[in-house]
C-alpha cells in the first residue's frame, strides 16, 4: 500500500513509533526514523531490522535514521535537504514525537506556569514547526501528506476516576496539546486548499505499557471489548491514511479506542 513512499516518523524510536516504522516497511514504503536521541534512534533501527528480517529480504534498504529536533527549523530543514538529496522526494510526515520537560506529569495544582508553557511549546509548537517546514517542501513538490498523532483525551475530558488508587493522572498539558492538535489539523487542511497537501490526525486510546492492574481493569470498563490497546493496534489506521486509498480523506480525526469515548 505504500510502495516507494518515503515517510518520516518523528519520535520513530519510541514505543508506538517503532510499530509505525515496521508497518511502513511491511507495506513496501521507506521509513525514516526521525528522533532527537541518536542512541535511541540507532537502537530502534537495529531492533526494527531484527524483527523484520525474517520476512523482509532487505529491510535496511527501506530504513533510515536522522537525528531530528522538531522545535528547530535548522534541524528540520537539514532533515528535508538530506532526504530530498538521497531519495528525491518526501511523501509524508507522521508527527508522533512527544517532547516534554523534567516536570511534565504533575497534578493540576502542582503545575507551574513556565512548565505548562514549555511543554505545550515543545509538543504542540514542535508539531506546528515540523508541519510548517515540511509543508513548505510539499508545496514546492506538488503533493504531500501529514498525519498527526493526537489522543482520545484531545476528544473527551479525562476519565479521572480510572486513576484512583494510582499515582497516575492525565497531565493538563496533555489535554491542551492533544485537543489543540486536532484543531491544528483542521486548520492546516483548510489552509493548504489547492496545494495537494492532506492533513489528518489519529486519536488512539490508551496503549498497554506496564500500567497497574487496577487501572487496566477500570479502563476496560469504559471500553466495549478489548480495553487497553496494544501498540500495534494503531498501525492499520496510519497505513490507510498514508496510502492512496484515503486520497480524499482530509482534515479528519480518526479515533481508535475500542469505544472508550462513547
């Protein structure tokens, strides 16, 4: 479904990012792991190759890494220049990175103004800056595709009751970032009218990552069948949005959450 498409995945070395990268390669695309951590990036590259080589003859020919800071125009433009020189095209950008500062994750009354501003700036601001720079390239190229990874908590208010008895919460910055990202998606899709640049977002439900059992049970009560999703459960939606099968899907937010938002 993605034959010959060059797809940049920011945060490609992360939990979901690696799954996206593998799915792109499995669908005959060329995946670019774009991550701020060079060590994590090359480690992820090796993991992906090991996991794919049993059924993909030469996965390294479909995989690349670039150290990228999504908040830096220079870093973004260097990435674009590198890819354009090497591949002659960039088909899509997947905004998947999740930068945050050391104080991220505090409860509402403990969040300082500077931390709130910094975290929203790093993430939502980073998604904007990455989209802005890649869209400039896409406009000159004559086509492009941007997929933003949002969240169910960009769609509905947090279900705070499922966190009772744990140290977990939904950070206020997260809700602001993810809801803002969905509207930024619509804004860009409309702004790019006539440029042949599509912009959509995916809002996943919670992803299993060693959460406490009590939390998992309460979370599942809000869902229809499975409950907490596996990291691979999102990739089908991403591949659809990256493929030509979704050619006229534009400015949309697709929720993948086993009914959590209902």
